[in-house]
């Protein structure tokens, strides 16, 4: 499991430094010790500061979970940065963003930190606690309590401001220090002469366990209480922990029972330490609950755990198990259930246990430059892909491979009548753009070709490896066709793609999905034309019958673009323009790129005729050449079963999935009419073919799961 250890130590990353600052800190050695214990226990662990960057850092480390996948967990050590009820700040954030965590929730922390409210609840519920009074401000009336008293800040922990006072003068002096330093009321309670014991608690509900009581042994030269100077080792004396405490068995059992009662009264979770005093008559008094017990190396909580055989590493791992049991109902849910033996659940577990690997594969692919105009890069990418397919167990299909523009593989069960997965190796991008290196934020993954090509390649590898893992690959009719001229309108690969698609029972094109979690069920066709216009090379202002090329061209282009018609779903637009001119002369030759979008071949032919009819006369020479034609992918009834099956799988695994049409063409238009085809099965992408191209992190995992589950039962 991914476990983020959250602490407060150095960071002051807040919008403003405002309010009472935190004075409690975990040492870096203690933090590292906890992280290392989690790693030894088989968890993937990191340490994060509990500051304003926490949500982004958590989301990057443990992205949103799939249905049935156990999410990551936070191991909360955070004391907060500033303000009131600081223990509640990080748990409140974790509650808001939906991250499970070890330890009590905001309410229990609030009650435990407010010593007065806690003592009122204890008294109400029959938990023994010393008599007390609240001193609100300087000039208070002397409380009706017998001296000696112990005073402490109302809302602080770890012995801050604590002091024993013997008379009213000492009481007022000690209270004034607290008013000044902590700016909060003072709790004054009867001091209980006797021994101080701590009872550590681990678990929840009926499974709550109490450790043997630990006793604090105070050295010479100070009060019989644990002061802040003792904890900072500046008091000049030693305070050691003795566990089990020097009390009889009956009193020890009674202390455990009282501690568990106090734990339940405040609604604590997972762990706590209850601090008590025992007087000479054996009476127990609860002083407070530490709802965030210290895991310091020499603390009483750790010592008590060791007394029952839980060494430090085992204690840390056990805390995670206890919290997991509270959230998920079992210490090891749900991927360790018996259902894991079913192929679909085994494949799910394979994926969720390798989410980091999926992103790593994507990162590796984005590091391989294979732009459409880079044959060397394409060859290197093809070599890597061939190695992957061989390692997975697919064999090349020479009939549908030319080793330059298209490669095809099939499973041992063969391609015929099976599912054909289609993707591309090249990255169609403007050659003038610099290469964008792989990087991530909490929700998106960035890099060159990450959406147009690389995300689908990473999906493909992980889905096939899952199929192999559950021993279904050899028996599944399956093919993979990868081409490398997407940026050149599939000029070289189109014929082979048509033939290999005709062999399949169904085709899934791994182009990126549309935003809104949409797959593509229809696409328009697209034609590219090159138009060349030539006339005489005129001087500026020259009189005569010859026409200026640019003036004639602009009128014609206006007529061409006016052919765009939403009703018939056709569009004509200029994509680029370049001119040739002699010095001191107007342009005499112009080269124009035209793009045409259309719904079917009949419309394309009609549009072609209309364009050629417009490009006549005007005193110049017109030359219109069709450069490429990418056929449309129309809606087909034959596609309905595949779309329905994909939606059924998406519903089962709670993967958002909608259908959509697209203006952009794809190789789906090359699939013969009798063969079912669905496009846009790749991860949801944004800003395609730009330097900001990105894929949704959760979509990458969801679409991989969708693909592998479809392959298991198409």
C-alpha cells in the first residue's frame, strides 16, 4: 500500500503566518524511522509536510483509486502549523479529500486537546479525573481547590506551561505566564501525589487493546511530574520509562479498563495514550488523553508496545493494519479476497498493484523521440515495441508488416476473427516545437506525444501483460497493428491497415479519448489539397489587363470557404499559404493548403466538383491536387454490440464512459464496413499536438482496466 507519513517540522508554507504557532515537532530521525519501518513492512512510503501543498503532493503520490482498489493511506503525525485545534488540521484536510489515515479524527482531537471539555465529559461518564477550575484571565477569583495545584494551558499538549503551585501567589504567577505565552485560559486542577502511569491503546471498538501500564520514574532534582524541560533533556535529571509499571495486577487491569473507557468517551480511533496518576490509596485519576501518542524512540507508548512483543517496526505496520481494518473491514481488503482467483479480478489486481509501473512505462515512451518526420526515431521506437511484443508472447505477422510504416503481431491463438488493437508509433507534431519532457501534476501527465501516441502504447503493454498474467493470452484470438505515418495521413500504411482490419472480428482503435470520458463512435473524413495559382509578375500599380494573383485568389478563397455548411456537415478551410515574388514585383505564384471535412464519400465528391468549378478563370492558372483522403468512420449498427459491451464493463467497474462523434479523422475510417470498430479507447487527452499535450492520470488507469477487461471477455 502507498502510505504517506504526514508531519510538521520545518515548513511554514501557509498563505499567512497568523495565530498561535505550533511548538511541537517530530525529529527527522523519528520520521525516517517510521518511513523505514513501513518500507520494511512492504509498503511504499514517503514523508510529506502537512502544509498548504499537502493535497497536491498526496494526489501526485496516490492518485484517485478505482472501484475496488484500496486507496493509499496517510500515517498522520501532524501537530499542525498554527492556530487553534492544530491536531485537527491535517485530519480535516484528509477527510475533505477522501484519504484514509491512521489515527483519530478531527472531533476526537478537538475534545482531547481541550482539556476542560475532556474533563467535563470524563466526569459526566464516570471516568475518574481530578477536581479542576478554569481561570479565564488575570485577576481571576481564587478557585475553591486545595493546594497543591497543577496548572497548564487549556488547549496545549506535551507539558507546555505545566507547573505545580503551592499557594495563591505561585498560582497567579504561573497563570500569568500561561496567559502571556499561550494567550488562552488556564486549567488548574488538584495535584495528585503518587505515581504517574501511561496506558497505551491500540485498536478500535471491541478489538481495542490496552498495553501494560508504563510508569514514569522521575530522577532527583525536580517535581514529580514530566516537564517540558525533562522532554528536552534540559532539566538536569533523567526520567525513564518502566514497563510494566510497579503496580499489582488488579490495579493494572483497572487502569486498562479506565483507559479504554476514556478512549471511547472521546471517540478516538486506532491509538492513544491515557495519562493517569495513582495516589497512595490506589485510586486512579485520568489527567488527559494524548490522541496523537508520540512514537519517539524512548516514549512510553513505544516501550509498552515492546513489552507485549511489538518492536518498533511491527508497531508501525500494525497501526496501518488497524486503520485499514477500520476503513475497509479487514486488514487486507479487497484485492486479497478469494475472488482474486477469477481472471477479471486477478487482472484488476495486476493493474492496481502496478499503477506506478504504468506511469513509468508512459514516461519511458515519451523519452523516445519518434516524430513523423524522424525515420531514425521511428525505427528505434519500433525496435522497442518489437522487444515488448516478443517478451509478452506475441508473434509477428509478416503478411501485414513492412518494417517501415506498419508492424503487426498476433497471439498464439491467431488474429483471424479476434480483436485487433490499432495504434501508432509516430508523434504528429510541428517540427518547429521543442520536445516537451515528461512531467506530472496531481491530475495530468505531460510530455511529447503523451496523448496522441504514448498513452495508448503504455495501455497496450499493461493490458497485454495482464492478459498473460491471468493465462488468457494464448487462448485469446488477438492482434496488434501499429503504424508509423499518422502524421503523413497514413499514406503508406492505409492499404495494409485495410487488409489486416478485414481479418479481425472487431477493431479497437487506441486513439485518445475525448474530454468528458468519451469514446468515438463516428468520425468525419478529411481531405487535404494543394492549390497552386500562377499569373504574371506585375509591378505595384502597373496598369493593364493582367490580374493581380493575390486579389483574384482572395475572392476565390472566399467562395471556397463559403462552401462550409453545418447542415450537410461539410467544411472547407485554408491551412497554410506561401507566395513567390521577384524583387520589386507582386507575387506571381501562390501555394495554398486546403483542408476539407466531410461526412461521407458522396459529399466529398460533390464538394470536390464544387471547388473545381469555383477555381476557374480570373486571368490566372489554377492547379488543385488532392494530396490525401482519410475516409470517415460512419455510425454503424454492427458497432452496437462492442459499444454495449464496453459500457457494460465500464458500469461494472464504475468507469465513466460516454460516446461522441469527432471532426478529426482516424484509421477507424479504413476498417471495412462489415467489421465492428470503436475508436478513442486511449486515455482522455487534452491540448493534442501542442507543447501542452496531456493525459488524465485516472483516465490512463481506467482505460487500461477497460481494455484488459474487454479482452478477457469481448
